[in-house]
């Protein structure tokens, strides 16, 4: 059985091929209505959002999109070192 995300990727690719083919044709030669092609482009965008979804919360990253600035363990160990320095 094909996995859902794999199937969605395949469907998205096929829809892109249809839109590309239709967009190459003159308006009078198109198989689909121009409005239908617009709807397909919106559907493709929606499917791509599902397939490319990243569940990582964006606030965990630096402004430049790099790695998380500090892990919880790093924050805790830094706070503990500071606590020891203040009380020594």
C-alpha cells in the first residue's frame, strides 16, 4: 500500500504537469477552463503545504532560521553555573 504522503507527492506532481501542459496552450485550445487551471494551482499549493509541513515551532530558531539558540539542558546548566558562582 502506498503511503499517504508519497501518494500526495505523486498527485501533486501530476497536477503540476496538467497545469503546465494547459498553460502552454492557447486559450482557445485549452482542455480545461482558465478558471479550472487557477483552482488546480491553488490545490497544488495546498497539497504542498501538507507535504512540506514542518512541525517544529518557529520560535525555537534564531532570526536567521538556523539551529535553536539553546536547548533546555543548556539553559539549565548555564543557570546552575551562574547560581554556583553567585554563592561561592
